[in-house]
């Protein structure tokens, strides 16, 4: 038989163990209830994928929703939501740019970022380019890094004679839309011979699927150039071009430049689309990065039994969710865009 002190300690230990076990059951039950409150499935843009990935844990913790996302590219996302295979499609180009497209969807601009021009030249960071020179590179007219048009913009930099390997998207891509829309703004030759689109007939270069494919090809190919969301450049330790804007300044795709460009359009069209490419010369846009873009969540107006969860997710994304963007170069939406978005979300029903 244990002495009195030992007996008391034993009783207390058993009681504590029982309390811990009870608390564990309650906590597990609460966690189970929260995790079972719903799942929202999305697919599309690889451009916005880094941000959506950042959202997954806080969406689970704050909303009790499981967010599943398949970064198949904007074209794949539009196809998936058009065919009602997911709860939302994500695209970096407006729905009007896809054929076929979702004619029964609500389009909501839910993120703001930029398309970075990435390149692989060891030891040469922050080179400068103009839009017209970039267009000539992508048309195959400038093929060496030490070409006169590039060296003239980068005086004092020792540019190599390395051949330029052009890399572009091979799949239907909203990032391609943003990139080619910019080139069409700055080059009459590009606009007339190639044009703007989520898929175009590229004059030169190699095609890669998704932003990760483009970034991977540029990373493994000395002398390569490509275009992706900025976060892919950071993760892959690639160079980022300083692009000349219409005010004459060379600007990196960073917060200051994206926020300045966003001022160009904060009042979406009736269908939810916006364009902030190549802002005009003015004091207001002197720091604007010229290949900035909004990106969209596309949702069926009639979303069936999961409508409430979809609305909850997108409302969170355009409000609290914006705070997760700046570390990966996604900037907060302007207040006027958020106000528009809230009206769009009200159109979603079961």
C-alpha cells in the first residue's frame, strides 16, 4: 500500500491524465468539426499559385475550410470552371480572352502583381530593357546579349556574346496574355505580326508548360530569357529586368512599381475586367512597372450547395487574405476594387 503522500500524488496524477485526455478529445472534436466544415476546390493560374498556397493554412485555421488548388494554367482553370469541375477557376486574363469561355461565371479581380522578365546571366543583375527591344528579342531579331540595342541601355556593364535563348509558355496562359498585351502596346511590329492572346504563334523560342516550366528552363539555360510571376524569379535565383516605363524610368517589378501601375484602373468594367498595362507618361505613373496585372477568380453564378463556402473564401481572399501577399510581391487591392468585388460575390448563389 502506498503511503498517504504517495496516494495523494497518484490520485492527482490520474486526475491530471484524465483531464489531459478529456481536453484532447474536445480539441480533436473541435478540429474535426472545423476541418469537416467544407472544401473549396480551384484550378488555373500558375501565376497566382504562390499566393493561393500561402492562403491554405490560414483559410483552414480562420474559416475552417480546406482549400485545394491545382495550378494547371489559366486556360485549364477557365475550362475547369466552365465545365463545372471545380468551385473556382483562376485566370490572369479576362474571361473574354478565352474561347470557349464561361458565360455563366462571375469574374472577380482578387490579386494584384506583375509579370517579371527573367533571365540567366551569371553576375549580371538588374539589367535594363525597353519594351521595343524586348519585342525584338521575342521576334528573333536580337539574338546576342551584347547586341548594340542592349549594350546601349546598359552602359558600363560587361555583357557577354552569349546567344539569347527565348523561352515562352506553351499552354494557354494569362501570363502570356499580360506579356503579349504589353508587347502589343510598345511595338507596332509585334502588334501587327503576333498580337495579344493567351496563346500566340511565337516567332521564335522554346515553349514550356506553366510558370514553373518557364522558370525551370531559364534557370538551367545560360543566356535564357523568359517571363513569369516575380516569385518564380526569386525562388529560382534568376535575374529580373528593369523595364523602362513611359515616363522614362527603369523600374523593377516590386511593390512601389505595381502599386503605381494599379492606379491606372481601379474601377472594373461590368464584367469585372481591368487593364493596367503600360501606364501613360505622367507624374502619377512615374514609378509604374509597365507589365503589372490583376488576376481573377472565376465562379459560376449558380454554384450549388457549396456556394456559401465559395463566397466565404473569396470574401476572405480580397480582405484579410491580401495581407499574405506582399512578402511574395502580391500587393493589396485598391479599395475601389474590393468594393466592386463584394458586389460581384453577392451574385453567387446556390
